[in-house]
C-alpha cells in the first residue's frame, strides 16, 4: 500500500508537500504514510483514492486494477 501511494504521487509529478496540502496535513505526517511508519486512516485513504481517481482496493493492494 505504501509503495502505491508514493508511485501514484510520483506518476503525477507531485511533491509530498502538495499531497499533504490536499489532505490538510503536514508534509512530515504524510511522509510517514509513504514510509509505512504510520498507518493511513480510512478517511485519508478515501481522500487519496478520490484524488487519484482510483479505488481504495487498489491503494490497499487488493487489486492491480486502478
């Protein structure tokens, strides 16, 4: 899951700071999601799926279909 959110961010040529702003949090807090240091809360996972126009199942690694 953590690799997928990083890969999606990089595929969209976005910085951690930009995604953190979308989520209304600090860059440091967001970076901990990408490294797996912190689990991603459900509400944040849904926001990321909506932002990237993908499913939460894709973000969670339950499917390879975006």
